[in-house]
């Protein structure tokens, strides 16, 4: 489809730099030249790159050698570790957040690929702390 624009999102990293996010993959600026920006996948072991011209993607090079990272999934795992809310409730809340006004075919495809709660509940549940009573040592 000629002339179609690819949807991207720009986010700020923890260190204040700009990253490009597309289809769950994050890219960092490799270098800039005039109004062109050359981006590289944020993982050092991945050779995928993107070139933009005035903020519009004009070229993709190389395939990623890893799965995409979706921020919603990171949020889901963080909430499961930190909150007292039941994990199934957190899972349903986070999945429902995906249905935004920007809903498109990519988001629908991603939602279809999400595991069900029952298939991933062991990885979402916070670890249980084994507590055992302190036994006083017998001294003579």
C-alpha cells in the first residue's frame, strides 16, 4: 500500500532521551543528520534499524531477533508484584486498557495473542513467602 504512514510513538527514556516505539519494539537514536534520524533497536544484540524523515518512518532494515516488549505487559507484571488486588482482577483491568480510541488491527492482533489468565497465572502471581516458626536452640 503505497503512501501509507506507519503509526509510531515517541517516549522518553529514564535518562531523558527520546525513543521510538513501533509494534512493541523500542529503538534508540543511533545518529541524526539534518531532518533524518537513524534508529537502532534498544537491545545491543539486535541489528534491527529504522530510518525516519521528519518523524515519518521511511525505511526498516533487518528483522528483530527477539519478541516485542509491550508496555502494558510490563505494567501488568509490576502491578501483580506490588498491589494487594487479586491477580485475575489486575489482569482483566490491564487487558481492558488495551481497548483505547486508537484501537486498530495491530492492537486487535496483539490482544488475540495475549495468553489467557489461566495459562499464565503462575508467572503473574507474586511469590509466596515461606514462613516457619523460629525454633529456640536447646542449650545445656
